[in-house]
């Protein structure tokens, strides 16, 4: 293909109306550089055998999932470093799905970070600090320009469910505060692993370990994904105050709402949440019926997600098999 036709092809592709946004917690993508902040299992070249061979296998496995899912923008959680992100980009390019634009949160001294890969240009980004006095993972805010208009993506990874709801509330509050400052008609998505079920306000109410906030949840109450009738659905969304959000899990049947198995229970911990402008806006709109959990057979081992594998024998070590303990999600949108 001549350089002229290649440039023409790229120009046509970038002008395409429909695009796919996905989110994926990749379960600890560490590079092979020892920095001192790694989880103990991921210290390179030790008895756990996190080495060149298993690292390449992990990159190849994650890349295969992404290639099969075909996203144009991909939010990632649990990426250690810019190097790990670049290595994943290389693996994707080698498999024919180049995502040439990237950004990763880096200001907080966390073992893993939020990141974004994109086939559209990234215009800018910022990190939303959740707590200035703690090493809580920052929320990554990214502006992506699509045919002259900006779409903002907020990549989240909230505190684990091993802790109470009060540990997730600060993330929701920091994000909600930032949303109030955006231009009125800005289209945006809230994506990532919120470690909160789509109906957390129902699930946690009788769990004293989690419900230490008098029934208030970050995802449902502070981000306003519920109203007096419960989880907001597509029938009501367009008639509500613009401060409400639509969690796209609401478009699926309740039995289909899960992306992770938490202590034997299926829960929807990963999310794609949209605002009114992205629902049926002037420049962007959600393609109804497109939201789904990406769940081909190879991402399961038995009935559970086929997570990144470590042997049970001593010394326990990585096998180079498996993917993640989370399933990825995707949704399609149109640039009008």
C-alpha cells in the first residue's frame, strides 16, 4: 500500500462514526524492572517465576483478549508502569490492533495504576487526587478528541471490597466534585473497577462489614445511578435531572450483571456509566443494545473467570496461563 493510500485509509477510519469503548482490569500487569513497590509475587526473577517467559505470556494473553474485543479506547486497571503499558502496546501492534495513544496515572506511589489506550488522539489528561494524605490510587481523567469533539473518560479503580463502603466513598466524592466543574454539555464516561456492585445499595445493606455509611453508597447515591424508583433505566434516564447517570448494566437482565466472582457470588464490579450528553447528545450518542460483558469461552475456567494462574504446589509460581479475575466490558457509541 502506498503512503498516500495509507494516509487516506487512516483519515477515513478516524472519521468513522461508530467507535467502541472498553474497560478491563488485567490483574496485575507488572513489568520486569524491580522498583520496590511490587507485590511480593511479582518481584521479577524470583521463585514465583515472574520472568521474561511468563511476562511475555501475560502480555500475549491480555493482548489476545483486546484484539478479539476490538476496542477503539480501552481503560485499564492494575498496570504497574509506563513500561508495562508500552509493552502491551507492542503486543497489540504485533497482533494487528495498534492503539498508538496512551496515558497512565503516575503521581501516586501505588503498586498499580489506571491507564488508557486509544486509537484516537489524546488531547490532555489529569489525575484526580482522592486523598492528599494517603496513597489512594488517583482517578485518571482523559480527554480524547474524536472528529473535532472532546469525549472525557474517567478511569477508576476504587478500594477493594475487603474494606467497608467508607473507603470507597472518597473516590465517589472526588469524582462527583470534578464532574461539577466540567462544561455543561461535555460528554463523559465513568469506567473501571469500582469494587461496587451495580446495585450495591441493595447488596450491602445487611452486610455490617461493608455498610458503615448508614446505607449510603458511592456508586449509587453519590454518583446518582439510582432514584426513588431504584436503578435508573433507559426509560427514565432522559426525563431525569442531568446530574443523574445511567449505568449500562441496567440494560442487561439481572442474571447477566456480573464481571467478577466475589467470595463465590457473581457481582458487577466493573462499570461503564454515561451522562446525559453521551446518551443522545448533539455530538455523541450511545448505540442502544451494544453494552456487553466480553465473555468468550476461553475467558472461563469452569464457571469462573480464567484468572492469571499460579500453581498450588510449593514453591508457588506463575504458569503463564490464564487472563484475569475480571471480565472486560464494552459499549459502542456514535460520533454524529
